[in-house]
């Protein structure tokens, strides 16, 4: 029998790849599976493969780990494919922040929405479609799980333009649930939460511990601890978060996952305060993003040492890939479970959002695949915000696929953080000048 494979494309991810290797090595379901690592930088994949073999040996796993230079060859016999690509690498992400900032547009993350999210989608979608085309040709029954941002636009592009079974995963709502549980003084394992929306702007519809409704206490804590424009830093998430509190006062529901993400969906929050930093406690969130971008070199030094055995392996713990492995186990064994949040085509799961939109909702995972759980209708105001965003992301997908400059300009101009069409043109032209290899299709 041919050996099934678990393929990771974008294996140079300094956080995700070690996590996936640890979680697969600890899963008895995947003893013996072939793990194939693919990256545009061969040395990155080879380093991670050496690290993976050390992790497998330490965990007593019989999985095999190898770097494969040819993507189509790696995909042969693939059962699962995960994508964590970062087109343009750290420099591209930094430019997604810096180019709009030259026009007075401040972003806290810039990888999902805002002009940075649009630019990132224009880079990522063509490459993800090329990957999906290979999957459809070489491994048509494989399940694709995408982690690359902007998650919503990326998954929409793949599900619209290819026949591949594709979903997106993000851990934001899981982190929100854990933070709110801690603030409420409740064991997170006992808490059930229902989130629905779009990636990086999900809304908490219900939260309870057993039969106890925790929403009244949550509202009370938010009133007590959130300080509006003078809020505490967005480096940490919880009931102190000023933007999330303000959005709950406006829309009646608590948003996820944290101020540094949800603030980018709305105009007005990301403005300079009197001290020159961002108001609403958001400067800490922006600082976190830039620190994360800048620390990748240091992380690589440690990973290379671990791979060579000159440094001990990092302790195994629950990793960012934990949910991916749990989903893969359910698909492999047929033992059903409900996943907190999966990004997939709406198709009526949220009744008052466009049916073609990619939404983030709970999903049942098992032998019959991954299926979103119906959550009914969202409040009209919430649905209006999300529908406008989904329509803008549809334009972004069209721009990335077609290479049409006018569509790219429209996608930028429709973002709430972009004040006018002239600014949209300036941002796009600066992106073309800075990185013609990825944006030359959009030159004037």
C-alpha cells in the first residue's frame, strides 16, 4: 500500500512548523505517515526536516520527515495539505505596514484587512491558486487546510476557482475564549462558546458554563474594567480591551479576537493619541506585530541549533497546530467532534450573509468531511458590517486573479481605513515600485 502523506507548504514558518511536527509526533493516529516539507527556500525545509526527525525520535513516533524540493512530487499520495506560505516573507509584511503608514494609515497587524491586507492578498492568492491547481491534479482527494493570511480572501479564492476541498484555520477565537474564561474565573474546559462572523472579526453569540449563562457577568466585567480611549495595552486580550468594549456597546455582542485585529475593520480607532502613539491601547498591538516580524532571524538561529542537536529541543506543549492535528485525526478515524471555528463557504450557515462568502463558524468534523454548523441570522447591524467586508474581499479576489489594476484600486478604496481614491492609487503605485516582482500586473 502506498504511504499516505501529510504535506506542509511554507515549511519555513518559524512558529507553526515546529508546532505541527510536535503535534503529529505525539499523535498515534499518524504513526508511520510521511511528512513532506516544501518551501521556496530549500535550506529552510531541510532544516525543519532535520528538526522533525529529532522530534519524532524523542516522541517515539514512526512518522518520517523529509524535505521535498518538487511540490508536485511532494503532493503525491497526500491525504492532508497545510499551507503557511508568506509570499514576500518578513520584508513583504513590513512593507504592508510601512507603505500605508506613509499616507497616515496606521495598522496594528496589516495581514488581513486594511490596505496591508489587500496588498497581502494580491501577493498570496496567485501562489495559493497555483498550489491548489497542483493539488487538484496530483492529489484530488486531499484536504487543504490554509493558515496563510488574509485567511478569508485566500480561502475564497481557492474555493471559488478550484475544486479542492479547502478550509481555513485560525486560533483567534480559541485565544479569546481562553482569555475571557480566565477573566470570568471559570475553567476554560468547562466553557462552551459560540462565535460566528468573518476571520478576525467574529462575534460571541453565546458563552456559558454548563447551564449558566456567562454573558451577563461578561458585560459587567467589561463595564468595570475597559477604559475606552485610555484602555490598557492591546498586547494582552480580555475584558480590559477598550475597542472590543466599545464595539460591544455599539453592536451588542463581544467581538473576537482582540483589539489589535478587530480595530482594523473600523475607521476611527487607529489614530494617533496625544503622546504620538496609537490611542485605545493599540500601540502595544502594533509594537507586537513589528517585534514579531523582526524576531524571525533569532528564531531561525535557535531552530538550526535544535535541528543539528547542538541545542536541546524546545519542550513539547500544545502548539498552534494542535487544532489542525485534531481535525486531521477526526477525518482519518471518522470519530466526529465539533471544532470551535473553521473558515469555509457560507452556503446559508449564516443566513443573512452572502452565500458565497467565506465565514468563520463552528464545524462538525468526521468521516464525511468538514461541515459548518448553522447559526441562523446575525443582528442586522453586525451582518451589514460583515457583508460590506465580504463584498470588498470578493473584489480583492477578483483583482488578484485577473491582475486588473482598476479592481485592485477599488478594493483598496473600499477599505474603511483608506480615506479616498487618491490615497488608494498612491498605495498601489508605491507597492508596485517597491516590489515589482509581485505587483507589476497592477502598474499604471
